[in-house]
């Protein structure tokens, strides 16, 4: 029958407590922070290895375009004529879809002809999409969703609440008959970083499609049934998708450069701002200042190619975390030497960490997301707690052993024996051939009878101290004092070849 010590029982109790905590704290902010940190790091490493969809092209309103377009169209905001000219020309290239990551929220009261021309061009096409934003409403603000025009594209489900209100920033510069709208709301996690994108906005039973899902539905491609997807990032961290400056496209349109414009044939074109002065940067795992149009492009890419991430189920996540806690606890419970405990636990942590990082990285390549934060957090917490508890017990045991054996051995020798683990019960409880010394003072009884007590005690103290020093000097073990007699032995616990 296996005998379980009190310390082992306490360790098993601690292990069970850690397991319970790992099961009830998966949504803890600290755990989620660790999850996000590992996910962001891996995404940044993996992103350059994943090829961005070549069918997606970004026409960037960048700093270069703002500078070059100033003599032509003035300062931003440009007249909508320039957008109309580009769309009119690109329509001749069999474009799959064009989407503006720009909010045309106000009519151009100074250049109404520009808006009219823009809308005339839009009348001739059905594949241009525009952005809208769902705005937060306070108190009794907003408009009843049932009152919005059908061109907004709201979907009424059987669960729709007729009393639901909301507010959308609408493209009033665009005629309603030309509206093909989708939301571009940026939804960040609690740390301010965006890792998800809406398929639709849920509004008490009403659904408002996002701009990416609107494009994918138009292309008659399958889309996700989820409310939002977790993005997998592709391409480099600065400019993930093929990007052409707005000015260069505008010049090619004006010069009728057919060779330049053929690169847009059968492509999905996203027009958005990347200029630093237009403040459309988003915090993402791969870049904390990524222009929003690239986040839109990533969402379109993910939906088009079904490459968005699917998190591993909670039962598997929990099982892995519990298994790791048990491994770390076993390293301490099954070993008797603290040194071995630390070596085996550190080795286990290295092996587990390597396996988790490599395994989760490979899963990420297969669009499977394994959150590392919980597993790593409880691995380090477990190791730290057990190391502190067993370290304290080891220190306490050493202090007791040092105090005990220093009465019989040279304290320096005791420290060495403790270091070599030569004073453990296993080492001491064994048969050994010894050399035993009995040494007393000749004529001590007669001497004691003739002397004062104080003199006898002083004499014994001087004598015994010198004898003990000599015994310790020759690595002997003091056994006991018997009056004036000293009993000592050699051969244990210090091993000696010729102790006799």
C-alpha cells in the first residue's frame, strides 16, 4: 500500500484547487490578455507567410495622392467628380466590385454638379458599394428601424423588435436608388485592438449587413452564418494587399492608359484612405496603426476564401490546461529532492511550451485558433506556487537538519552533506561498518574528588572542546559525552575509505 505524506496530500489539494480555478476563470481579464498577447505575436509572425488574395486591390488615398491632387481637385475633401471619373473608366474593365471605405455623409453644397455627375455614373452600374456606420445612441435617441428606407438594407428577422431605435451615418451625397450599403464599424476587444469583423450588426432582431458581407453576397459566394468572424491576417504588416495610389489611377484614367487599367480586370477594388493626415488607422494584431481599408480588405479576403479563424472548442482548451497543471504538480509530488523537482518541472515547462507554441502555430495555419494564454498562465502559476511551497519546506528542513547535526559534526561538513543529500533518511537508514572511539581522562574520578566543582567544569569544557575540534578536523562524528568520556565514530555519515 502506497503511503501518502502530509505534504503530498496538501499538494494534491492544491492541484485540485488550481484545476477548479482554471475551469472557472477562462474569461478572466488577465487570462484574456495573455491569450491576446500570444495570438497577436503569432499572427504577426504568420501573416507575411500567408499570401493575400490577388483579386483584391486597394486604391489608396495616400499622402502622395493628397499632394499630387491638390492642383487638380484642391485640398481634401475632393469633389466627387474624381471618383465618378475613376468608376466610369473602371466599369469598362469588367470589375467584380468596387467598395468605398469612405463616408459620403454630406452633400457638396458648393459643387452640386460634382455630386450629380457622380450619381449619374452610379446609375449605370450595380457593383459599387458604400459604407455606413451604426452610431451609438443615448437615452431616447435614434430613429425607429422600421422608419429607415428599405435601401439601407436592414433585414427584419422574425424576432425583430418594432420599438428598436438606432442611428446610422448615411451617405446622403448618394441617391438612395444607388445605395448598396454595409457597415464598417470598428469593434475592438477590451485592449483596444480589433481582431474581429462583423458579418452583420445585431439590433434586437434586426440585422444590418457589413460592407464585406454585402460584397460577398453580391458575388454569390458562401458566407458565414456567424454574427462576426475572427480575422486571419495575410501579407506584410504595413501594406498587406496590392496597393495603387489614387493619383496614379486618376492619371491613367485621364490619359486613357489601357495597359495600366487592365490590372483591375475581374478584381475587387477597395477605395480608402491611408494618408496619415486622414486619421483612418486601426489597432490590429499585425500593426497598431494599420489603415482601416486594409482591415476591410482582410475581412473580404477571409469571407471570400473562407479563411477566417475558428477557435478550438472550450472542452479541448480546458483539458489541455488541466493536463498541464497535473504534469507540473507531478514533477513536485513524485520527486523527493528539491533539486530534482526544479529540474524536472523546468524541463516539463520547456517541453510543454515548445509543444504548445509549435502546435498552435500549425493550427493557426489551418485556420484553427488555440488560445495559449490560459494554458501558459496556469503552467507558470502552478510551477511558481509549488516551487515556493516546496522551497520553503526544503529551507525549513535544512535549517532543522543543520541545527541537529551541527551538534555532532563540523557545521561546514554538515552544509556539504546537505548539499550532497547525504543526510536524507534513505542515506542514513542503512548498515555501515564504523570505527568507534571511546576516550576518557585517566584518573578523572580522583581528580574530581580533590577539586572544586567550578574547576572541574572549566577543565571539562576546555578538554571536550579541544577533543571535539580534533574529531571534526578528522571528519569524525561526535556521538555523545559520558561524563569525561567522549564517544565518536568514523565511516558515517561521511564516507571514508580507511577510517579504521
